[in-house]
C-alpha cells in the first residue's frame, strides 16, 4: 500500500496572487518550463533538497505557497545557475527560488536567528559569510 501525499489547496484568489507575485519578482514565465528535469539533474545541491527543483516549479504554477514554504529547497538553492544554463527553454529557476525566498521573508519568517548561533561559532565564521547568510535567511 503506497502512502499518498496530502496537498492543502489554498483559496483560488490567494493562489493567483502568489503566482502573480512570483512572476513579477522573478521576471519568469512559469509556463515556460515543460518539466524535463534538467534543473534537478544538474543541481549540485539537489541531494540536500527535500523537494526537487522541478517540483518547486510545478507547485509555484499551482500557487501552492504553503507546500513550498514547508520545504527547505528554496533555502538550499545556492543560485549557482546550473539549472538555468542547462535548461533547454532558458528558464531561470534561480530567479524563481529567490522570488519565493523574498515572498517568505516579507512575511517576517526568518530561517535562522543570529542569537541562536553559538558565540564561539559566530566568532569563527568569516564576517562576509555571516552577512551573506543572514541576508538570504532573515527578513
């Protein structure tokens, strides 16, 4: 017996608004992707993602913001552009991932809090890495 994944459907208006915001922020037409999987196959961080990049595009197309927010995939994306370089349609998934991160951070949902990082580790981390990480992961 296989276990089916449950999907929570948002009200239609909020789904449309999410899709519109992702398109506006990323500058990408979500319908351009035809789900070939090249993005996932070429992603160096895919092994650390709980939802494949290809699936993130499909969830974004459907406006399923809650399902995307529940995954860590958009936060693991390094925006290295391996997906965009290898996409046969020229779709820039890294821009979509960044748009989704921005929409989440605008809701004041932080993925990491500086005060939760032990003082010893804060002192050992390069400042540029700390600033870069906090810019990506905090609102």
